């Protein structure tokens, strides 16, 4: 799971999540991605369930990038490349079902033209 092995304190202050994502709101690695439309805290289990759904549907073809930190609106969550558009769309739709927020499917601009 995604968690540190040892921390100095048992509990952490969570702080507030407000505003839209200033960084990580564009496709940086892949041609397709899903973008968060709401703010929330994601657990390691939710992220892992979404990752498994993507890789299983893509039959381990292509590549998947996980770009999740605390999720603010506009943040890119998952990116993939190396597969057809319809395969990527369905794989990322399955991943979005595992997450507790609304998401949007994004395609790199030069693929549309």
C-alpha cells in the first residue's frame, strides 16, 4: 500500500482543501487521462483498486501513470498511453467507478486533430 513505513507522529493534521489545482492539471505523460472534478481525500485502497481495474482491462498493454496526491478539482489522477482510444476510455471509466468522486475523461489535444 501507499504509506510511509515510519512517521514521527501517529496522527497528521489534514488542513483544508480549497480552490482548483494549480499544478498537475494537464496531461504530462500519457495521451489519455481522467481528471478530478471534486475535492476529496483518496485512500491507498481506492487508488490501488482503480489501478488494478485499469491494468486488468488493458491486459497489461500500454503504460499507466498514477498522479494522485490530495485531490483538488482539476487534478489529473490517472494517465495512460500505448492503447487505442476506446480501450483507454473504457479502462479509465472502470477506474473512475472505483473512486468516490466525479471525474472527466481527457484526450491529448494533438490526437483529436
